[in-house]
C-alpha cells in the first residue's frame, strides 16, 4: 500500500472513530508481521543499498511517530482515571480506575523511554 492508499483508508485528519483507530493499529501489526517474515534469514529477497536505506528510513520515521502515539495514549490513560466503569480485575481495593489507568500510563511511558534507545 502506498502512502496515498493509506491516507485514503485512514485519512490523517479524520474522521476518526474507535473502530478506525483500532483498525489502523491492526494494520500496523499486520505490516510488521509481513516485514518480520519478508526479512527473515531464510527468505531470499535481494535488497540492495538504496532499498535498505529506504526501508530503514521509513522504519525510523514510523518509530518516531510511535513515540508520539505512545505519549498521546499515556495522556488518554490519565483521563481514564475518572471513568467509573474502569476496574482492576485483580480486585485491588485501592481506587481501581486510578490504579489501572496509572499502570497503563506508566507502561506507555516506559515503552517511550525504551523507544528513545532505538532512535538514538
């Protein structure tokens, strides 16, 4: 899929919905699965220098965007703390929404920290 095809399917400026956001994440997972298989040592795909440069550049760009997405999801997790329908299925008696949202926020922040090492 080209960038234009991706923009047709998931227009960056919307409209956005829970389903479109989830389907975009699913597509990212599917594309990474494809890349993992296509670049496996037993797959004989001839990649020359310019192709490798392009692939690595696109991945680096995507990882940079992932940092932004993780940051924004961490902020959304903080907002979830006030959601009375959110609970901690471990039955922790301490403010389950705050605890669960805080754990999600902290995990996303840790992922961002680890991602910085990749981008360095």
